[in-house]
C-alpha cells in the first residue's frame, strides 16, 4: 500500500479485497485491526480511540460511509497534516461518559491520532454524491478493482494455498476445482 493516512479499496464482492489487505499488512509486519460488519457511530468512535496508534481496516462497514457522524470521524482521522494541521484530532459530543467495552477504560471526548494511524476502507459500494464522502475522498487514496473471470480464478488459486479453518489443502483445492468446472 502507498504511504498514506487513508486508502479506499472499491470493488465488487469476491475480489479478495479483505484477504489481500490482511496478507499484505501481515507480510509488512504492520500493527492493524479489522472492523467488520455493522457498527454504530458511538462504537466506531470508541474503536477509533482504541486503535488510534495502528492501522484500522474497515471491511464492508457500509454504515460508516452512510452516517454523517461517522464520516465526520473519518474526516478527522484523514485530515492532512500538510495543510497546516499540527495534529489529527477526533471529537465526540456526548453528554454521558463513554467506556471502551473491551478494556473498560474511559474514552475521552477528544483524542489525537498517533503517527502510525492509517485508515483502510474496503467496500463494494460508495455514495460518491454525498458531500461528506466527497470530502473523505479528497483526503485519501482510492483504488478501484475490476477483474475478469481469469484474474479472479488466479487469485483463488493463491487463496487455496493459504490454510483456512480446518480444511485441508486438498479440500480447498476440491472447492476451487468445483468452481472452475461449474
């Protein structure tokens, strides 16, 4: 991945966006966390605070890209330090104190992102007409993946080589052969 504070990877389901991202970050020995599925605005803020010093991957968390509040957090996380900003600061206005459900720690209403923080967003859809999404896109790199059938099969050939759950290589290869034949 390029050196950036944000990266959006856009492509249809099944293109191995998640697998490739995990593989690359692991090979580069990067400290990262992955957030998958639905997440509320408040839980997203808490997750940003908890992971403020590492790479955070949002994997098909489409709600984040549709919520003005969550998008404001993303804009804070991806603010350019080249535009006179000294720090990347994220703020949350809430009346009640927030607590991290993982650690039980108090979550402040304002925090600074660490120098190692970067945000990677993996998605198959994006509302580029939304002004908040446009603001985010102006701050991060965007990669659009379009693969033909042969390229998809080549990726699947690589994935089959990677251990998965309790499936043997032969079982994974059998599944791929079935896909190729049908």
